[in-house]
């Protein structure tokens, strides 16, 4: 019996698989080329927020933030989500004006958002150097969840519902008949499918090419680093969009985050000195007490970047049984909503309004989504 094949066992593929199974779909197979957590889903900063600069991003991510709050109960596994709050801090008048415009948007989407004065930011985060801080949005329901906990939870919950998830199983060919996908090849095995989902992260462009389709965007490296564990210093998850920097303190006490540097499209898991130096500089300026801490480790992960940094979610316009959940730059935070809404779209042919702006063909139609609060560097 042919069923649903999902290419990619990162958090997107697992969330889609779990939600499909929860809605009653059977015979779901997730095939991943690498090892469990080997993709971006095991390498990210783990920050979660519902509020962004645009209504499109906010409506999708606010839904996701709410799902994160109940995710441990939904999955029957502890994802360790802690709603410690998420601060988006302005260091320029332009960013402050943007944040002032965003707070009502966030509240209209049910988020617990307030504007903070510089003194209130300092009271919340005493380690911050107040000079140059103009204010912040405090998303009190944002937070963090360690990726190992979230990934293990999605994997266990999916398997419990009968999903077959296999790592070390690269998809090397995709077959079509009469404008429909009919099978994929992995190793010597041909797997027939009625529905195919591409959730292959940075490799979604290459996987799309196997199906003869052009997936917009390109692979891009993002780097992060961890400082040695120390007593509690930071309460919130923190983004500094003016410095293209984000950070938080883990339950173990490590300071984890990064500052983005301009990148060219490339595939590499090597980390380098430019990102390390930019991160160290941003930390030392904004949180001077971090300057004396030792760097424990630095690492890189691969994203699938799109022209507007937004995800590509939905049915492919030319192949009726091919779906995508790709192009994610905030795909850890967005995974619960993407899985929930895409599974409903696939099984019930019911495309939720929150997914429509992120349609796979939006660049072809000249309809990118403009989002002004993300912490990503321009592409070289
Ligand atoms: C340093 C860093 C920091 C980040 N910080 C955050 C953050 O704080 N918050 C946030 O929301 N997001 C963050 N992100 C982004 C987030 O990690 C990604 O958007 C998200 O993990 C994407 O999930 P995914 O499942 O689409 O991709 P992945 O986790 O990369 O999974 C894709 C999978 O597809 C598999 N695959 C590829 N080709 C094939 C093939 N031919 N056949 C079978 N399988 C294949 C790969 O092996 C891989 O496991 C960060 C990313 C990085 C790198």
C-alpha cells in the first residue's frame, strides 16, 4: 500500500509526520539522509517567539508559540519549553520606531507583548549595558526549548503513532507519472507514494531538482557559539536586531547565541573566525560581564534561505501531490504551526489562511512577504 513519504527528518519533517498521524493518516515514512539531529534542527539557537514585524509572520508564529506552550502535553513527552520571555531590543531610533509599531500587531494576535523603556529593560536584564538601549518589546510568552528535547519528543511521539522514521536513508531519485509523483528511490529501494513532502532544509533545492522542479532559494551557513556555564545572568531570550545578534542562557548555564555576518550561498559545516569575532564583540559591548567568559564551542548549521527569508509551505503549483515545508530561517520556532497546518492542508485539502502568504510560487507571482524584524545578515 503506498502512503505518504516525507523527505527530511528535521523538526519540520517530524512535526508534519506527527500531525498527519494524529489526524489519522497511516503508512507515513520519514526518510533522512543524515543522522538524527544532524541538520539545522540540532544546531540552532532554540529561541521561540510569536511576534514579528509583519502580520503574515506574526499570524503563523503566534499560532506556533501557542502550540509550543502545550507541546509537552500534545506529544506526551517533555519538550522543556520555558516561557522565560523574549526581548527584542532596539539600539537605533529606526528599530525603536519599528518596535513601537509592532506591539499592537502582536497584541492583536493574542501575544502577551509590552513595550519596555530602557530602565525597564535594565531592571529585567541587569547585566545589560544600558548605554545605547532605546527600549524593547517584551514578548512575555516567548522563550526557549532545547532542541534535543523537542526533537526526541517529536520522534518518540511520531513513532508511537506508527510513523516509520529512518535516518541514513538519502532519497536519490523521485519518479513521476502523468504530472504526479509516484515513488522515491533510497538506496536500492523503490518506495511508492501517493503524497510526497519535501522538508529537506538547506537541501530542499537539490531534492526539488530530483522531482524536476525549481525550488526558490539557496543554502546558507549560520553559526552559533556557547560560552562556559555560569550562574544565572540572563533571564530572557534576547534579540538585538541592530547588531544582528541573539542569545540566551541555557538551563545548564551556558550562554548560547550568535551574531550574523554577511554570507554567500554555500554548503559547509565549518565555523570560522568572522562569526566568532562578531559574536564576541556584540556580547562584550552589550553584556560587558560576558567578556571574561571562555568560549566553549562554536558550530555551523545550514539554512535554506529564500529571497524574503520566509518559508515555502504548501502544495507545489505544478505537481498536485507534492508538498513543501522548506525555506525556513526560524523553522524551529515555526515547526509546531507548520506541522499542524500543513497536515490539515494535505489530508483535508483545507489550506489555512496563515499558510497562504508563504505559498511556494509567491516569487513567481511577484508576491514576497516583507518582514523587518528578523536577525539575519544580508547575503553577499
Ligand atoms: C546556528 C543556527 C541558529 C538558529 N537559531 C534558530 C532559533 O533560535 N530559532 C529558530 O526558530 N530557528 C533557528 N534556526 C533555524 C532552524 O534551525 C531551522 O529553520 C530549522 O531547524 C529547519 O528545520 P528543517 O526540518 O526544515 O531542516 P533540518 O533540520 O536541516 O532538516 C532537514 C533534513 O533533511 C535531510 N535531507 C537532506 N537531503 C535529503 C535527501 N536527499 N534525502 C533525505 N533526507 C535529506 C537532512 O539530512 C536533514 O536532516 C537556527 C539555525 C542555525 C543553523
